[in-house]
C-alpha cells in the first residue's frame, strides 16, 4: 500500500519440495533399473517407469507454481500471507492486533533453517499458522520490532492529536484591563480630528494603525 515499507518478503523454504525430491529419486531409481537390465524387466515395466516420470514432472511443475505464488511478508503495518494459483487465499494481520508470535523447529529444521510460525492475534481468525517459513526465529524478532515501532508511532500520533485538541479548545486570552477597544480608539481619534488637534495625514496614519490591530 502507499506509504507502507517492506521489512521481510520471502517464498516458502526449499523444504517445500521435499516430497518431489523423494519421488524424483524413486523415479530415477526405476529408470536406472530399467536401463541396466537392458529392458529385461519387460515393456510393461518400461511404460510404468515412463508414466511415473511424466506424473512426477507434472507434479513438480505444479508445486513450483504453488511455491512461486506463495508469499510471506512483514511490513511496518502488517503481517501478510497469500498462496495459490487457481484457488487463492490470503491473510493480513495488522500489527496492532498481534498478541504473540511463536515458532517451532525440529532438530532437522534448525539445521535447514526452516520452521513453523504461529501468530496469535485479536479477532475472529484467532491463531494463524504458517509452515515452511525460512529462519522463523529471525522473523519472530522482526515482527516484535515492528509491533513496538507501531505502538510508538500510535503514541506519538495520539499525543500530537491531544495537543492540537487542547490548543483548539483553549479560550482566547483576555484583553488587558483598562485598555480601550479599537472602536473606542477610533471614536477618540474622530473627536481629536474634529477639534483640529490632528491633521488629516496624522488621522489617516493612526486610523490605519488601529485597523491593523483588529
């Protein structure tokens, strides 16, 4: 959004493709077995291997598109997540609604730099769980930093608004005691002019001064 600053933006961790990697190893093993036996396993085995290869390629392309269209972001205003190509879904959590952020990592996930992030927020959605987040501990710290910065900005805006409201509602300063009003001063000037005590030039200059004070 206009005026919004991006802090973290990432796709899911590469562990997102672990099933495709494992299936690819299995397909390559079938193909290697068929090749080294020089087709002795039969034509049916060859067609099965070819079909498995086609299915694996199609699934890998589909998962890559899913990975490419899945994004996790932290800005100075919200935490946002969106995923899906054909069926899109998204979550946007304002920073002022974030209550707590937790992360979970197994030993292998710590080695790979992968993990699960859970954001507890006020509202109907409740907890939001995000999987395959790269370096979730770092992301957690970044979210807390932005939450604190957002709270400080809100406090500054509230203080400035309160100061403006107090200034606007303050009564005008009272006029000094005994000081004649502008109308009284004009009347006195008219009397002095009528008595010939001031010239026309002096009258015009003094009258202009009194009108400027209004």
